[in-house]
């Protein structure tokens, strides 16, 4: 029975991750596909640069809500077994994978940073505060969202290990999630190194 619940947690996490806010809102409200604009990424930053406006908040709510929901459901299903934390981590990682490689959208999704932040908030508020601080300082100082995302991913991996050292499952999942987010930003890292990365602006991208 417990094995079935673990499988259910992972499958539900991945399925919820498929609910990509940028894709849903761009298609329902804009009658468009955000992946055909800007960076081609189905994420919050590209959505904001492409469409701007309050619709971005809807994307934020969907992407945060789905990951938090996945983690809370995991806690509800497996909390009584003594593995609630591990279950939340597994569900969060599954949601990040579902967001980044959604089967429902031909495996073309976002880069997982917002889902990762939501996972951190659901797992441990201290971890969330650390990665949010990394992200905020980087973006304020440089206006590079991608740099903030990469630092947030690194901060997630390090802080999870710092707070939960000794729990190899939690640490392994934390490192995987952090490294995964960084790898998803590999093209951004290359552009940063060549000073070609776009900075955050508060107006629509002209095409």
C-alpha cells in the first residue's frame, strides 16, 4: 500500500507540473503560444516580457499553486508514515520535471525556477527565504533574472543539505532539484558569460 502511495505522489506531482501557467494563460487569454515569442521558453519571465500586465500574476498563481498542491497532497498521503518531508520533496521534484518536460505540451515547458521556489516554500520557509534573498539581490544588482535563478538553484541545493544533513533522501532530492534548475539555464549561462543575456525590463519585448 505504501509503495502505491509513493507512486501516486510522484505521478500526481508530475501531472500537476504539466499545468504550465504561461502556456495556459497565453492560450486562453491571449489566444497565442508564449513559446513562439522571445526566448521560446514557457516560463514566467518570457511571458512577462512578451505580454506584460496583470495576466502575469495568473501565471504566478498557477505555477506556485500546482507545486504547493503537489507537496501538500504528498504530506497528506504519506505524512502518517513518518516520511512526510521526503514525500513533499519527491512530489516537488516531480512537479518541476512536469513543468519543464510536460507530456501534455510535447515536452516543451519552462525552466522550473518558479516551481522550485514554490517547492522550497512548501518544504521549509528558511530555505525559501535563502533562495529568495539570493534571487532578489542578484536581480536588483544586475537585472539578470537568469543569474538570480541560477543562484537560487545553487542556494536551494546548499541550504537543503545544510538544514537536513544526515537525511540522504532529502539531500539527494535537494541537490538534484538545484542542479536541474541550473542545467535548464545553461544557454542563459553561456549568454551571461558573453554579455549577451537580456536584462529585466518593465515593458513588452518588441518583435
